[in-house]
C-alpha cells in the first residue's frame, strides 16, 4: 500500500528531523521507558503530525489500520508510538471508530503496558466506542475488569473518564469492585481518577459510593474525594 508507506515514512522522517538528543535522556528517564526517545516534545510533534496526516490521506479502513499498526509495531522510538495513537484518533477517520477496532486498541493497550499509552487509548478511543455500542462493549469491559492483564483492567475502570452524564454507573461500579482489593498503584490511582471525574457530574453519587465501599484504598479514596471538600475515613463513615 503506497499510501501507508508514504505516511509512515513522512512520520519517521519528520520526527527524526525534529529530534533533540539533549532532551531525549530526560524524557526517557521521566517515562521510565525501555524504548528510547528522539527528544521531540508534544507541541512540535503535534504540529508535524497534523501536517503529515492532512497530506497523506488513507483511502479505507484497511489502510488506516495498517498504518496505525505499522507505526506501532515497528517503532524504534517512543514518539513513533505516540504518532500511532494520534493517527488512530485522527478526525478524518472518525467514521471507522467502532468495535471492529477493538483488536487494534487491545494490542496497543497490552503491548504498550504503560500509562502514557494506555490512558489515551482507554479514554479517547475505547470510551467513545463503549458509549456508542454499549451492547457490544459493556460485556467486554466487564470481562476486562477481571482480566489477568492489569492494563486491560485499568482500561475497564477509566474508559468512562470524561463521560459525565453518559456514564454507565453499573459498569463503573462493577469495574471498581472487581479491582478494589488489588494493591497495584495504577489500578488504585485509576479507580480514584474515575470516581473523581464522575464526582464533577454527580458528587453525591460518588460520596455515597465511597462511603459504601470501605475497602477502597487510601489512594483511591483520597483521589475520589479530592474536590468534594470532605473526606471518608477507612471506616466508610462520611465526615
């Protein structure tokens, strides 16, 4: 596919031209990344990708998926994977954002296995599909809530961040309850984050939820109530 090759080459060449070797080590250290960085920060990277994706149109779903996976699987630098995630959400291809892409997003979540990849995919890709296709997606997210892979589980917990009034509280409840006893930092932080964001829409629901779930970790509870002007101690009694 010439369109795919052209796009992938333009991304790689453009990122290489923007590389800053002086910044790369600190970026890698901050992200605790095994994969090296080129040293391209977010603003110039976003400007480059906006230009490249506008100039290199992909004609169909197959070429779109192929381009995303090529950038992802063949990445030598972390910025190339960021480019894959950006392409997956590029507005020109919004018509292909449906449950048929779940295999692609699942691969990115499981093989990415770090918060900078997973959170973007979970919230901005999986989440909108879940809301558009609840009959298909909700059972899958409930399955992921109990998966052996913690990043699938984190996805089930945080995929509704930003959903506001469209939040499926049954899914949120069950995803949190499935992971409430896990001691992993990213799951505990994710639970708190999901509850904190929903508290912006339904603060009383979140207060009641936290009070009813004394097994929530201190971190999850603290995050959930961060902007509610109160606290719920470990006993579960609201103060």
